[in-house]
C-alpha cells in the first residue's frame, strides 16, 4: 500500500541516523517500525529481515522491549 511507504522511508532514515549516532536501542526500534510497515505492505521477507535486525540489536544491548516487539513481528 502506498500509505505505508512514507513510514518505511522514515523508519529506514531513522535507523541510519541512530546507527550514525551509535544508538543501538533506537536503531533497533526503528528497524521494528520498518518491519511493521513492510508487513503492512505484504512484504514478508523484508519485514522478517528488519525484525531479525531489530532482534539482534535488542539482544546485544539488553533492550527487552525491543526484543519482544521484534519477536512479535517474526511471529506475524
């Protein structure tokens, strides 16, 4: 859906900015948002890729909220 694409672009840009700032928690949450938008577009492989990235970051930095949301996205 076209309505999801601006959100996906914003989430992607946010992930890039948080990576540049060395903020893994927020990069992971941006990837979670990207996963949600890609899921809404029916792009399951892209949604899973973003969710796996969010999961890895959440585990690495101890962000249990981020881990839970990433796992939820992988379940969908």
